[in-house]
C-alpha cells in the first residue's frame, strides 16, 4: 500500500492496516526501529510514574467502602477500569 510522507515527516497509517494489526484508538504510543531498510512500529503502553505517597493516598480513597459506593476491591481493578476507559 502506498502512502506519502509529509514535509513534517508524518505518515498516516491507513485504517485497513490499523485494523489488520488489531490497533484501536487507545494505541497511541509506538516504539520505532529501522531494520534492513524497513521501518518497524511496535505498539507500547506507557505507565506514568506516581510518587508512592500519592499512590497510597489514592489507594486508600479508592478502596474505601461506604453505603451506596461503587467502590473497587483492589488497585488492579482500578487500573483495569482506567485502561478500559482510556481505550474507549
């Protein structure tokens, strides 16, 4: 499939290629390599570094249960929910 590089060195990846690769709207970061004349893009997930004290306060707040809460049972459940939400 032929694509054109812009003056700013940008290339639009055709939708059909994204679909074949199983990529969605949440796949926004890629590792890029050049090997034997080919450009290789590998989808990457990035996790931001959060200071441990902030994470502990967040965990305490998110895991507390009060009447009527739709709380979480674990931090893994919170992370899973946030990743699903980001992927839309």
